C-alpha cells in the first residue's frame, strides 16, 4: 500500500535526509571559508609592502604564485561538483522511497545553479588573487612613501591656511 512506510524505509529516509543536510552545510561552510581565505590573500597582496620586493627578487616564482589560486579554485570547483553529484544521488534515493514527501528534503538539495554560483564565485576570487600576485610581481619598483606625500602636496589647492597668500601659488615640483 502506498503511504505505508516500514521502519526500515523511515530509517533510510532519516539517514539520507540527514546526510543531504550535512552535505549542504558542508558546501556552504567550505565555500565561505575558501572565499574568506582568498579575500585575505587579496587584501594582503594589495596592502603588503614586502610582496613586491620578494617577487622581484624571485621572478621565476611569479607565474607559479599567480597560477596557484586559480588552480586551487578549479580544484575547489571539482570538489564542489562531486558534492553536487552526491547530493543528486541522495535525492534520487529519497525519491525511490515512496510515500515520503519531497517538501522535507527539497531545501537541502544542492542544485546545479547553486553549484555554479559557488564554484564561479570562488573561481572569480581565485583569478583576482592570481591577478594581484601577477601584477605585484610585474609592477615597477616600489615607490617611496615620501614620493606619495610630494604628489599629495602638489595636488592640494592653495589656501590662506596653508601659509600662501592670495597671489602666491605653489611652485611645481618635478619628481
């Protein structure tokens, strides 16, 4: 009779539903951790003063370092694809258990769209980090901080508070 589940079917359903939920949680937390790690790397390369000198001293390392986050994000995408496929297999097994309402487990399914959003986001961040590394390695020698200060002083408008009279203008500075 449809709708009558045996204890074994109920236990299978509970186990598969629990496993599906754990896969979903694992994918979400893994994606968040991976994205956070890559964002920290991007932030470090954007602000670090020692990255450029190191990469300039080791130019052969630039391409390897730039490709590492891209390849790592591709490996993440492959792992996420395997989790997606496992989720789909579990859903197929849940559907074979007749009489179990799909509303209970539908929210835990890892859809193809969810996979593409997560994997695509991680890949994009990996490419940005790789680009930061590559740009840092190929950028010209690091500028002196006093040079930035000089540019800022030249760019400031003349004001009476700056000690310049109404008819005085700052002298252009060549750098």
